[in-house]
């Protein structure tokens, strides 16, 4: 029997592409809604099946999270033999520790909620924090889209390009891209002042006169990229900027902000649905995540290892 994909509503095109790649029909799954907004999902014929609920917790993050939880519970109560939560983009992963007294560790709350709703295991692509795995009491498979993104950007970056980590959290990511592309690295020291506000304290590395490739796990408001381009410009760099990230969370206005800041090319996967590009000055390239997800699902279904797909840091 083939694996059964249960598509949530957060990214139906990706779930459909996963099914195409697997040569499998998706489960019939209706998400009704009460007039007050309460979700009421109904899944059909999941009894006795090895089920993969595909749902990135993309914006609106909390609504998609609740929908995922309800789908997992519906599959468990519907008699699925094994349930995998496939969360290509895992929202709340940035809250993996308390920075201030009084905060929650939201990432842990979310993985625990998935488990108690019925997930037997979790599949995530390039999570903001690899600590997610340690937080999870169920097996978590952390996949990476880096090889496919690196291959996409390699085609089209100029000689002498410097790979830029827009904050210290992206330093290792920048090193991996630089190793794949035979490039050097520059590091921006960023401080986050709020959800949509950051400040740059310093930049280390030789950037003057050189094209830049800014790498990150996700782009949300775009302020991190904007600040990094500003720091590059202040040191004579920042021309011909390409941005590469796995998750284009892209809240309204983000693409415009990045274009205004001077980025000319953005390379993303479609773990989160990429909005229409309204900026003529910005080229957006999308690397489909479905082949990676389908390969992982197919191997997990056959109880085979995920060598070559996993994020290794
Ligand atoms: C933060 O540590 C992440 O890696 C990203 O740099 C950040 O979440 C991007 O968000 P924004 O686009 O809102 O700056």
C-alpha cells in the first residue's frame, strides 16, 4: 500500500506535488469552518494507513497550527496505523529559548502539542533551530533544501561573490554555502529590537566592491535582509545582491522592502506559498520542495534511512 498524504490547507499545491511525485492520490480531507472561525476538519479513509499530514505552519501561523493539530487528531481517531506530521516550514521555531523573563518556549509547546494530538514522528525542512529535535519526545527528521538551493544560486552568481550571514545565527549556514560555491564569508552582527525591527552592530569580512549572496533560513518581514544590505553598502559592497532562503514566509510588503533595499534576485523554496512578485526590479526563483518531501515520505514509508536528505550541521 502507498503512503497516504493528508493535505492541510496551508500549502495545497505542495501537497498535490508531493502526491504526484509519489504517484498516490491524496486523502479526501475537508476543512469546514463554523461561522465564528472554529475549524472542523474531516478526513476520509485513513483507517489502517501510514499517514503523512502535510501542513507548513505558515501565516496565519496559529490557525494553520490548530488545523494541523486537528488533522492529526482526526487521523488518530480515524484509526491510522502511523501518523507523521510533515511540517515543511515550522512556525514558532524562532522561540526556542527564553530571551526575556516571562517568555514562553513556544517551539517546545508546539512539538509537544503535535505529539499529544497524535503525531508519531515529525518531518521538518531547515528548521530555524535544530534544537527542535532535542525538544521532541518523538523522532524528528530534519531535512535540508540547502543542496538544491545552492545548485540554483550557483547558476548565476558572479565570480568574487561573498556569502553573507545576515546575523550570527546564520554563520554556519553561510559557511556551508561558501564551501559549496567556493566563496568567502562575511558576518553581520544583528540585534533584534522587535518583530519588525533590527539593528546592525558590525560587519566582519571583505565585501567592498564585491557581489553578495545573503543566506538565511527564512525571510519574513525582510528587515534582516534590508539591514544586511545597508551594512554591506556602508562598507562599499551590496551591489548585485542575491538572497537565498529556504522559507519565504514573506509577510505583506516584504518583497517590496527587499527590492527597495537593493536585492536583485531572491531564491526560495515553496515550503511556504510564495506570493506574486509585484516588483519589476526583483527576480524570484522558486525551487520546488515536493521532490525532497516525497523522497523522505517514500523512504519513511519503507522504513529506509534518510541519508543525503537530512540536515547535518
Ligand atoms: C532570525 O534569526 C532568522 O534566521 C531570520 O533572519 C529572521 O527570522 C528573518 O525575519 P525578518 O525577515 O522578519 O527579518
